[in-house]
C-alpha cells in the first residue's frame, strides 16, 4: 500500500495530487491512497479543496481515494485524528505522546519506508522504482519540474475546472479575444510572521522587467492583475496601462482566479504555487510564462525547462 499525505493550500495540494496520480499510474496493481487528515485540524487558506473543485466535473478524469485511520496506522505507524470538528485539535494533542512513543518503538520503520521532502529532497527516480512489496507513506511538496513536465496533458484531463459563469465567463471571453496577460501578486500570508522570513515579497524590481519581457514577445498586451490585496495592486501598478484588476473571486471561489489565468496568452507568475499551476494548466499552446529567479529568501528558483518559460 502507498499513501500520499496532503497538506497546505490549493497549489501544494495539486502538486501532491500529481505525485498521487503518477503513483497510481506507475503501480496499477498496488493500492494508492490519500491521507487528508492534516486538514481535520490544520486547515490552511480554504481547507482541502481538490474534491470540491475537480471532482464530478463533466469529462474529468479526476480520481481520488482517501485512506482510513487503520490504513494510515498500518503504513505510517501513527494514529491519525479520527474525526474533524471543534474537538479535533484536542484529540490530536492527546494523540501526540502516543504517536511519539510509537515512533520511539520503531513502528514507523516496521511499517515501511517513509519519504519526507520537508527535510530532504527525494530523487524522482526513487518514486519510479518503489519496492511495492512494502508499504510506503510519502509526504512533502514535490514542486520540482521533473514531477510534472511529462504529465501536463494528463493533468489537464484530471484537473479540469468547473465551467465559468457570470462575470467570470465574461472576463474569460475578453481574455480569449485579446493578447491577455495575467499578473499574480502574492501578499496575504507572506506578510505574516510565519512566512515573512521565508518567502520574498516581490515588488516592482520583478514586475517591471517581467512586463517588459512580455512586451518583447506579445504585441499590444492587455494585463489582468490577480491578488488578495486589490487595493495594494491598484496603487502599486499605477504605472501600468491597459490593466484590469480582477477582484471578484473570494473565499471558496478563489480558485476561479487560477482558472482565469489559464485563459491568458501569457502569465507573469509570483513566487507561488497558485499561479505556477495556472501556467502549467494554461489552455494556450503557445503561451509564455515569466517567473522570478528567486522564490525564497535563502535560495534561487529552480530553472524551468518547459518551452516558453522565462526566468527574470
């Protein structure tokens, strides 16, 4: 049995889904399951979103099977929080000492191999050559290009968005008929104490050269700016003509921003998996993507080898 753990916001969930989907394809005779118990106690952004967005979309190949508490224990040697709700955090706290004792007793080791990309990088080749006679509990982010670059066509079939309606549909029609360019500005949690020392807050030193790079490739571009901080970007991008700030999608509809960005002829992405996925799933075969040379404060961005991706 193989279990992939899901955590964090929508973009990270989609990268984790990509690995989950790959493993299901790679090992068709092995049960591959998803552990979503992290969201029982640690909802981030809008919680676990994959099933709500991508399941039951007409024509979609999305497939998802969740692991039970007993499955998780069998594979990881840890007792997962059995239910969600107001008391879930308390239960997780009470289970902490129990799970620590189980780890000390070597249950995890007996359960199989655990791969952790939170503390070290696991080569993609490892996942291509798993010993499926053993159980595997896998957790991490798996954002490197090697994980998805050969799967984009399949991912577009599995991660199909529900149809756009209303104002969003109108914006999408305009994007289709223009040389539309999306600009994503990530602020929000990057301003918090938790992330301020890790992720860069990209400013005009990135976005101005990125816009100029787009102008080298696209004639008469029309810019659509997406951000959780619409007031900030209206002021910050006062220098940019031919722009529209899209600020109609909030809460559970926030994913619609990603969907709209897939309609654009070019994407200027932030140091964010959210807009990175908009580029990966972009519907235009000849689209270009401008991405920052640095996402984190302490390391440069991995070079992208996909056609049309430009590092600035």
